[in-house]
């Protein structure tokens, strides 16, 4: 007889008082879940720090590797494409290998990629090894959210999401500063060797703490990889993101009409449309079941994550450039000036998660995006002499809004979903955020380049940045009305919708 049966068979057993005390614990995160989350976060920090440190290292790499900036940009682009192309297949891989095995394998792959990058002998070898890193990192970023949300069982989504987003909140705060210090004091190879402690400790904790879940299929037949879906979806996502990166670097002279940007975008869109048609026909056996978009929570969260990615990553590109090109700051100085935004993001997570569990994702997202919009507007008025103190204060408020918005959006995506639907939802939300970031970066770079084309004075350059910041504010403003589509208090809206969908399916089957 197991422990559960024994306690139920003996009403007078010592476990009875714990049962009475259980309701108050429903608002607290289980210690085992906290341990699981901490274990996954340690490994995920390697991926986040690697990405954010690299953002300030491109210029230095071009000089130290004796290559052009256009070539060394592929160090970032190749990593991003591998990351994005891997994400859709994570659900299938988890079903085949189990979450624990897949996490350790992905972390080991990222570790191997980091060591290879540190040993790279030229730009081409570094680009190739970054692809290895990207495959491991893509699996980890999707699987972390999947494992934690599955373990949570749909409870305390907001508070759990506030824990999951610790790496993404810490990365923009610490990563660029670490990158600046590493490049100032040491060799560029330490950018990748910095990942080693996180990989080693994260691997040990995963081996010790992650449950031995095994493959998810159990007694069912071993799940088959949707090869056609994989050949359509992963290249489609990668082609769209690649086209967007080239669009942002086209200087505005050609844009969508240029073969370098327009052709990959066209191919990517065709592949994605083809995948949707294939997935609708294949149903639950598709690589990612697109029928999940019938859940209003996932559909609205994904649309908003596109806009949030554009607002977050696009503006994060503009801000350090403004301080470097207009104000003459170094890369490290610009990174230090961005710290208040990261601090605000960190501080808002816990409060946003608590209120999301109480009131639902909708009101939190509306307020958060409104705050983010209001704190982005001042950057539209920047000049060459705007007080850094004022801008840092505004950035702190912007960080508060962004942190709360990401908690509401990423948590809202899972409301009303069943356990076996969570892997697909994790992949969809991550891809949406990735594509949104690429869209925002591409659009804002084009706007900035066109505005700066005739700017021959510092004041004119500042005005060009102001125009680009207005577009970043517009991305944020567009998200506010869409927030009304998110689930309300307790996910009641989502649950009601799920009931309607189930009723329609039963009628169709009848």
C-alpha cells in the first residue's frame, strides 16, 4: 500500500492535520516546484547570458578575427536561425525522450557548442559552432517553460511565470555589462567560457533534481516525427527571421523589393502557409497543432508577444545606439545606463504574478502596456543634451511595465490548456516572441537609417532617433486594445470558450 492509500485508509493518521492545512497552501508554490524551477533556471542562464553578452561583442569580434562586420554578424544570425528552427520540434522530442533526458542532452549540446566556440580559429568556424549552441539553446528555452508549467498543473500561473522569467530579466541587466568587462579585460573567447559554470552546475542539478519522467507516450505507440511538417515549419520560421534580419540591414535601399530580404521572406511565408494547410489536415499528429489557436488565451497571447517582442528588442537596439552615436558613450557605458530598465523588470515580476493569479492576465496586461507606452514616449523627444538621469528614471518605469507585460502574456498563453497541449503552446509563444523581436528590430533599423541618412549634425541625429522611438511607442500602443482579448479573472473566459469548443466538436462528431 502506498502513502496516499495509507493516509486515505486511516482517518486518524498523522497526515490528517496536513490535509486540513492544505487550502492555505494553494496560494503558495510547492517547494518541489521551486526546486525544479531553480534547477532549470541555472542552466537557462547560460543561454540568456550568452545571447546578451554577444550583443555588445560584434564590433570587437570583427577586429580580433580580422574579418568584416558583415561576416561577423553571422555569428549572431546563425545562432538566431538555429534557435528558431529548433523550437517547433521540442514537443515531439520531449514525447520521445522525456523531459529530463532532453534537458540534459540540450544542456550538454550547448556546453559542447560553447567549448567549440571558445576554440574557434576563424570567423567561419565560430559561425558553425554557434549553430550547435543555437540548437541546444532553442530546445532549452522552450522546454524550461514546458516542464515547469506541466509540473504546476495550471495553478498559480502568474507567480510561476514570475520565476520562469528570471533569466530573461537578468540577461539584459547583467549580460551587456559582463560583455563589456570581459572584452575590456580579457580575450573574446571568455565570452563562451563564461557559460561553462552554468552548464556544469545546471547539468548536475538536472541529473539530481529533475524527475525521471521518461517518454510521454507510455503504452501508446512511439510518436512519429511529422517530417513534412518539420520540412515546412522550421525552414519557414528560419527564412522569415533571416529575411527580417536582412531587411533591417538593407539600409532602406530596396527593402522588401531586394532579393536579399524579400526572397527569404516570400519563401518563409509560403512555407508557413503550406504548413498551416498541412497541419489542419493532419490534426493532433502535426508537429505543432495549429488548432490550439482556437483557445483565445493562446491566440491573443501569441499576437501580443509579437508586438511585445517588437517593442522590447527593437527599443533595446535603439537605446544603446543613441547613447553611443549621439552622446559618445562606450559600449560598457551604454550598458550601464540601461541597468535601470532591467532593475524595473526584476522588481515588477513578483507583484505582476501575484495580481495576475488574482485578477487574470487581461487587466495586468492593459496596465502594463499603458505604462510601457507612457514611458517610451519621452524618448521620442530626446535631444543631444537630454538629462541621463531623467532618461534612466524613465527606463526604470519602462522596465516595470515590460516586466509585468511579459508575465501576463507568457502566463496567459497557458490558461485553459491541458497538460499535453503545453509543449506546443511553449513553442508557439517562443516563436512568436522571436519573430516579433526580428520584426521590431528590422522596422526600427530601417526607420533609423532613413532618418539618419541626411543627418550631418548631432542634433539631427538625435531627431532621427526620436522618430524611431515614436515607432517603438506605436508598437506598444497597438498592443493595449488587443489586451482585452486575454483571459480575465481566474481564466473564466478561457474555460467558457473551451466548453464551447468541446460542445461544437461533439456536435460535429454526432
